[in-house]
C-alpha cells in the first residue's frame, strides 16, 4: 500500500511540528511521524519540564528566605511527588495544544517509528509514503561518554533526572553547559548539596568569559561547589575520583556533556532541521529553521539568542569579548546594582554588557533578572542595525530592568 503526500516529516519536536503546522495551514497535504510523544525533547524532556521544576525550586527558595522582606514561614515542606505531578500536568496541557494545532492544520499524524528510504519515500509499519518533499527532524539524544555510561540509577541522563522518585542529598553534575547550570540551580534551590565538574577553564564555556566569571562568583555565594579544568578519573562503588585527586561520593550523578544527533546517514535531497541539522541545539533555532523551510522567512543564525534560566538569568547573542580584537570595539557596561528596580526586587547581582563597533551593537551579554526579555530588545536593534545613538532616543520606562540597556549606552 502506498500513500502520497506533499510533505513528509519525521520527528514531532519543535522543528517537525512547526514545519507540519505551517505547511498544513498553507493547504499542503502533510504527514508527520512521531514514535513517542508529540512535542519532542523540548516539551517532554527538555525546555518545558526543566523550567517548570526550576520555577518550583525558586518558589521554594524564596519562601524559605523571605525574612528579608518581613515574611516568615515556618515548616516549609516540599512534596517531591507533587513537583513531578505538576511538571507532567504542564507537559500534558501544552501537548494537547500542539495536537490541536496539528489537527486544525489537517496534518496526518502517525505515531510510529519511521525510516526515510530516499528523498521521496518514507516507510513506517510496513507502509510506504510517497512525499514530494521530505523533512528529517529527528532531534538529538543525551551523549554517552566512555566511563560515564548511563545506568539510569546512579549515572543519570537529563531524561532520567526528570523522573527522580525522591530528591537526593547530594548530586554531582558533569558538564556546565545550559543543562548542567540549570540543574545545579534547581538542586541547590531545593537544598541538595551540589557539585559541578567542568573540563574547560570556566563554567559555561560557550559564554563571554566575563559572564562565566560572574556565574562562578554567584555560585560561590550560593554554595554551589564547582571544579573547572577537572575531569572524572574513575568511579568505584559510587565513589568518584577527580583528575585533581579529590574524591567525592554523591548520591547521584547527572551527566550533561552534550547531545548526539539522531541520524544514521544523511540522504541527499532530504532537508534536515532542528537539532539533527548539527547546527545550534536550541528549540527556537529549530522553530526558525522550520519556518525558513516552509514559509521562506530567513533569519540571521548569528543572532540566535542563548538563555540559561534561573536566578539571575543569563542571556547573550552575537560576539563575545574574547572573539574581538583588543581596541577594535567599545564596551558599554552597567551593573544591575545601579538600577532602582533591581533593588526593589532584591535582584542586584549581574550586569548588562553591550559590545559595539562603529556605533552598531555586535554582541550583548546579560546576567540579570529578566535577561531573556532584555536581550530580545537588544536583538531587535541588532537585527535592524539600529545605531546606539538611535537607541538613546528611545524612552525606557522607570523603574525597569530595561533602563539598564539605556544606562549602559551612555557608559
Ligand atoms: C534538559 C534540556 C533542557 C533544554 N532547555 C532548552 C531551553 O530552555 N531552550 C531551548 O531553546 N532549548 C532547550 N533545549 C534544547 C531543545 O529541547 C532542543 O533544541 C529541541 O527540542 C530540538 O527540537 P527538534 O525538533 O530538532 O528535536 P527533538 O525535540 O529532539 O524532537 C525530535 C523528535 O523526533 C522523534 N523521532 C526521532 N527519530 C524518529 C523516527 N525514526 N521516527 C519517528 N519519530 C522519531 C523523537 O521521538 C522526538 O520526539 C533543552 C534540551 C534539554 C535536553
């Protein structure tokens, strides 16, 4: 039996479902294959569940430390099963929304493992699907490294940690990328003794080095332990020896050292979008690639924002200071402690750093409450080549964190 479609898409994560919905809404006959749950890693095992648990951990932390604001709460307790339940409710609600959007776009959604045969044919459960165009959006999975293979009990992946039966007393996190940093914050907020091991010279190795150093300073005050330029030497009976000779005995280990593409071999003529494209592994990048494919709306890949959630947020785009030649750029810098709003909210840790060349912004690096939204304002200016002089003409509301952008421009 053979069925024919305009577009066949394998993978129902942000890349795949966005492409399917947009193509379906254009009146195309679309078939989408998903072997697991619609929403992919982002909704089921990534962005959404981690940010839901992170939010709860911050709430817990705030309630426990509210004395500064004249609020005292005694016997603050945490029901971990409710944390997991809440996470599942959020996922479920959002998944229903995507499923409805697929239905409204008249996408044929098939729950099955699919195989792309060539650039015109997909096979699933013994049925062949002929497609004028094929999109592969099969995403990525936690990377397995030698000596740290997941046993799903002691050595956990970012998938495993989402369904812990109970909170551990202590955790070792291997890797300080976005996933490692966010989980360090979650665990530390919940009062778990948290240690990070990072091979690079600084935490968050992909960030501007001043951002990395600031996060290290903040982690020190938050009593999150970390070792940089350190690796795991050996693991014996749940005892971990580090390359610096130290030995630690965490209750669990989260291994967050990158992701492997879900692809065996590239097939010519097939479009690869999202994580599997091997470019930037972020949900919004996947979504923009899907829209580029289907609607032909291009985007500037170099202006993809990176955000690490938690308190304070960390967000950046464009050039880092270490990418630029000394004396070839201007650095505009303001500390959050200079802003009224930061004091009102007791969120004074961090800074806004804007790098310019010839009066145009080439990079922005923000450590602050609302950094994700602040960065978006700078991105609009960067995308449209708005000069810093033009930006100075804008009236920023007071008291806001946005004022920091305005203040930075005069520095
Ligand atoms: C812990 C964690 C936190 C994250 N937080 C963020 C964040 O805050 N912001 C952000 O932008 N990004 C975040 N990410 C990254 C983000 O989740 C990914 O970039 C995004 O999900 C990629 O989307 P995708 O559609 O390319 O692939 P995926 O989301 O991986 O989806 C691929 C889908 O394809 C399906 N599939 C694979 N092979 C087949 C097959 N042969 N047949 C049928 N179906 C198949 C899979 O089951 C999966 O559902 C996070 C990731 C993790 C792990």
